[in-house]
């Protein structure tokens, strides 16, 4: 006659416990269970048989007709400038010609360029200016630097920061994108003569400077850089 050793009894008890746990978790089949949802079968069966609510499969976006922009193409522009405003229309026109254009990113880049240009002009750094200015503006800056050097004058400048930088106009001119900003900055600047005497500005006073600068880029070019094409000092 056979007998159960301790190990056999242990495994029998464990099997019974596991069976009841699975039964409690999974339940028993009654023959009325709902079949698993098949999105492909439901779609073919029609709307009446397709389950409603959260079990529905998320619909794929419809295919855009050629030439129609994506719904969110202008989202960043609409958040930046009021829809239907002239500024919004100008920014959209640039976006249409340069898919990578983002107004906020542009302003951030323009602020860095502004500081570099202001300081390069004060230092007489022609090399830096050449990379940031159009030919016409570069020629004007270089001429002013040359005249200053001929008089043995030097500009002593410290850039404090930019208080505001707002896009006030945007437009396409042919294949060129033009964006104009009104920039309010703070600068400590003084011009000294050959003897070191201050002849313009104040080396210890922070002055507010208001400029209206226009940057441009040929959207047909692979060069992603914008260049300063016009400057105006606002009174």
C-alpha cells in the first residue's frame, strides 16, 4: 500500500490553494461572456455593432489634401500674435515659406544678435559684424568705425540687458522674409577722445536705448541665418 511522504502532501496542498486563487481572480465561465473586442470586425459590422465610449479605438487623422497645412501649423503664431491681425498674417506668410520658422525662437535669436552687434560695433569688431549684417548695413557700420578710429576715439560700453523685444512687423518680399522688432535695452556707454576725456555718453549711468531693427533671410537659401538689414533709433 502506497503512502504520502511530507513532500507529496505539501505539493497537493499548494495545488489546491493555487486552484482556488485562480478561480477567485478569473471567475468561472458561464457561456454568456462578452467576446473580446476586435476593432477590425467592429468596423466592418457598422456603427450599430461598434462599442461606444472609452472602448472605441482612437480614429486615425484624415489624410490632408495636397497643399493643405496641418491644423497645428500656425499654433505657435496664433499664440504669439492675434489671429487675423496683420502681424499674424505676415508671420504665417513667412511660415509658409520656411517651415522651421518660430516667432518666439526668432525673438530669442534676435536678442542675442542685438547684443553681439552692439558690442561688436563698440569694439570695432568688423569680423563679427560681417557675419551678422547685410552688405549695406555692414558698409555703414564700417564707415562709422573708420571715422571714429581716424579721430582716435574709443567707445567704452557695457551691455546691461534687454527689457523688451517685440515683433512689430513681418512680411515676405519676394523670397525674402523680413521681420522688424522694437527693442528696448539698457546700456552703459561713453565715447572718449584721444586724451581719454569723455566727449559723449556717461561711463557710470545706465541709459535706456530704443531701436527698431529689421532682420531678413532668403527663404530659398540653405543658409538658416538672419541678417540685420535696417536700423532706426526710436526717440
